[in-house]
């Protein structure tokens, strides 16, 4: 455990940021699964709507630095390719 005041503060700040990042990543994983289930069910309109929300959330996460821009682009590309293949 840290003894220096600034190190203690950094630990607290990192915990809050980690929690925020985890919630956003979990939300994105859920959105991706919703798109995949819509594609599996064969519902193109629902898949396209869910794709739009997923892309929006992924780009927000990338702009905040939660995902690297290439990682975000890869996720968007794979989802879009999946929906367009219907």
C-alpha cells in the first residue's frame, strides 16, 4: 500500500476510472451481442437499428480512450459486415 498522499490519491482515481471503463466496455459487449442475436434471428430492421446504436457507443468509447481507434474500427467493421451479409 502506498504511503505518499499523491500515490494514495492516484489509487483512488484509477479505481474510479477503471470502474467507468468496465461499465462502458460491458455495455458495448451487450450491444454487440444484441446485434449478433438479431442477425441470427434474421431480423434485418432490428439488426440495423441495433447496429447504429452499437456504432455510436463504440465511437464514443474510442473518443474517450477506452478503446484504441483501430480496435473500435475493427469492431464496427465486423458488425457492419455481419449485418450487410444478411
